[in-house]
C-alpha cells in the first residue's frame, strides 16, 4: 500500500513539472532541439512535422478536419484528468492520516483517463497518417531524426559546460607574484 502512495505522490510531482505549450505557441526545430517543448511527445512534434513535410491544401484541410473531430473529446478528457488530479491532491494534503487504499478509486480514475487520452490521441494520429503519402511519412522520419540529433548535440554541449571546472581563486603565493611583463 505504501508503494501505491509513493507512486501517486511521484505522479503528482511529475504532473506539476509537466509543462504544456501555450495554445498558439509555434514550435520550431530549435525549440524542440533545446527541449523547450518537453520532449519527443507526438502531440508536440506532430504540428512541426506536418508543417515541414509539405502538405497539399487538400491534405491540410483533411488534417484540420481530423484534428477538429477529436478536439472536443481530448479537451473533455484533459479537463476530467485535471479535476481527478486535483481531487487526489485534495485527499492527500490533509492533516489526517491517509491510507493508500483510500486513494485507490482516484488512482484508478486517473489511470483510466490517461489511457483514454492516449487512445484518443493515437486514433487521431492514425487518421492523419492515412492522409500522408509514403514520401511525406519518410520525410517526417528524417525530420524527427534531425531533431533527435540536435538534441543529442545540444545535450552534449550542455554536459561539457557543466563538467568544466570553474576557475579557482589564486592562492596567497600567486597573489604575491608580480604580473607577467607584456612583450
């Protein structure tokens, strides 16, 4: 039972750290590479991929219709998930003793909503894929690989910066030495 409670608390902490791009915020290849979008989430990559693969006007219209047909369900599920997370947090942050068994219904509800969100998003993406040509799907793979390569490069650069040693303060003996003469 303690394990469930730990999982719930960890989940709540992760949810608090999970950032969703603001509506209308355009994502660029650079922002994805920097990790500003929060990862390789398909929901975050899909708009950029669709923009970069060269959809025809007819394909764009069809994709917009697909997205619109799923939008209401996704928004409803997100709202329900937010309410379920709030409910769980309200039950956890109380002065009284809380047992994991008391939280099981809330945890199950959150799990169910996440699964529904995942499936709804999956269905939308599968429908969008049917609109794309094989060449466009291949181009999407190439763009995703470029994003991953940029992330690895940037991660390596950030790692190098953090492992470099900071300059140390001069010792008393070094302070006493005269500065080197300019030539």
